[in-house]
């Protein structure tokens, strides 16, 4: 049985923009670091969390009911666009005019 007090260097996976990935590589080369992990550890060490303020609005999770066919359509489109279903739903809501014709049922 593994020792529960031991510390393991487990991978942490997260999304970055292409410019962020390019910056990691530029910093790695410029500072003679061996890996992206070393760059990230350096960034964390030098990061002042007290000065950080989130740049996105607060989020709230909701649940909605969707027809299975619509859910499948969203799943296929999200996969095709390489985005999450949530991202498609947020964009659909952003582009929906407040005023308009009555809802379709």
C-alpha cells in the first residue's frame, strides 16, 4: 500500500493559448531551463498572488433540460470546433438578443 504521506510529482493538465505555450518555450530557452515544468514552477515562485484580480466575470453553474437530439447536435458541434459544450452555450447566450420574437417550443 502506498505511503499516504509521501509526496508525488503528479502531472497537472491545463489549457493554454498558443501565445502562452510559445512564451513558455521562449522563457525556457532564454533562461536555460530544461522543461515547461521548470518554467511553470518559476512563474509560480515569482507570481504575486496578492496582486491578482480575476479578469472574468463571476460564473454561476445552472442546469437546463435539452432534447437528446439537441444535446447530441451540440456534442458533435463542440467536438468539430474543438471546444466544450459549455463554451458553445455561453456564446449562444451572448449572441441572443434580449428582445425578439416569442420562443420556439
